[in-house]
């Protein structure tokens, strides 16, 4: 079974926007396996068909944290920032 990933994950992996991946999909430059991108086939097709070749790949794309930040995270961060500023005044 081919390795697949979402368009957003493939965009992060290729260091491009999701809109660029959507354009590649529309133009038939990448291979889709249903709603997901077939990674190996798409990499080979991009390397073959793009003037610049395959874009530089990000081996470990950043994780995306979805949703609203928890209130506690902001309060803790704010407390740390204020504490550091107060310590700098001494």
C-alpha cells in the first residue's frame, strides 16, 4: 500500500502552501489516492515534471496544533514573561 498523507501535510513536507499543492492537484502534477496524496508517486512526478525538480523536503514538518489555546497555557506564558521582565529590573 502506498504511503499517503493529506494535502496540508504534503504542503508542509514540501515547504509550500496548501494552495500550491491544490494547484498541483488541479493540474495533475501530483498523484492522488482518493482524497490523500500518494507521496512516492507524487515525489517522482514532481521531480520529473518541475523545472526546479522536487522542492527541498522538510524531513520532520512542524506539528500543527489545531483549536483554541487553553487558557492555562496563556496564563502560564504570561506569568513567565512578566517574571522575567521583573527580574531584569532588579
